[in-house]
C-alpha cells in the first residue's frame, strides 16, 4: 500500500480504491441486468456495464502513466452497497418492487462513485501543483 504521508501516496491509494469499486461493479451489473423484469432496465444495466468497463480501461491507463501496478484496494463502501442491494433485491416479492429496489441501489452506487471521483480530482490538483513547484525548483538550479 502506498504511504499516506504525501499527496502522491494518498492519490495512489484513492486510485486503487476507485479501481476496485469499478471492478466490483463489472461483476454486479450483469447480475442486476439478469434479475431486472423491465426490458428498459435490463438495457440500462447493460449500457452501464459498457460505461463501467470503459472506466476500468481509463483507470488502468492511469496506473500505467503513473508507473504503478494495476491493482485495486478493497473498496469497502462499494462492497457494502452491493451487499445491501442484493439483500433488498432478495426480499422483494414482485417484479415492480424488485426493479424499484435495483434502481434505488444503482442510484446509491452512483452517488458513491461520484463522490470518489470528485475526491480524487480534488486530490489531484494539489499534487499536480506540488509536482510543478518541485520541477520548477529543479529547473532554477
């Protein structure tokens, strides 16, 4: 695990967390599409899977650019949201309720994803600035 004693270490840690969250989604979304009663919802989950797979590819490119191994760190938040959704889906007694539970669960997942991406973006700016200052200091010698 990268050290959290620097902005770079914190950013790497967050990238690993986001990567794991996206990988968990690539496993969960096909199951949701299969359980959905509505054809429209099945299609929405299939499209969300395609987008998530693209996100995974972009994150893997980020790992490569940073010279990091492509490896995630367990995203506990995503794991819990998926487990909670699975439990509620199992308790739903009819198709309409089950579809509504899946939509609500997907909205919770998206809220976590948005929060993670905003957080990583905010961490990236100070790290880029610190890197620029460091590079500028080297250039002025």
